[in-house]
C-alpha cells in the first residue's frame, strides 16, 4: 500500500472510530483491528524525523485495542482523545517544518 493510500485509509477508519465514540458507543472490533494494523504499517513507512511520534501513536492504538476488547468505554474515550491529540500534533509539526 502506498503512503498516500495508507494515510487515507488510516484517516477513514479513525473517523469511524471517533464517530462511534462520539455517539457513546464502543467502536466495532474490525475497525479497531484495522486501525492498529494500519498504524503499524504507517510506522513501518515513517521517515526518521517523525518515526518517534508514529511509534507513540502505535502504542496508543494498541492501548485502544485492549480497552475496546475489555469493553471499557471511558478508557476508549480517553484513548481516542489522546490519539486525536497525537494526530493533530504530528500534523502541525509536519506542516511547520521547512
């Protein structure tokens, strides 16, 4: 999967997860599993200057998967918020680089 397609797929599945959580529901298992898989692929393709941020993102994705499996909605909500913050930080950092 090329980088652009990977990034688009990751964004789409994350939006589905955020929508479920915003509706007060747990995200569905296939979406969470796909999100973790895509996050790992994204990490594998990360450039050195932002690989650390993507590694942190992957750790949060793994934690989200565990919380969703345990059906801990409050923890899932916090992790989705943290993932969203991490994504926003990475995007801001990337766009501000010369």
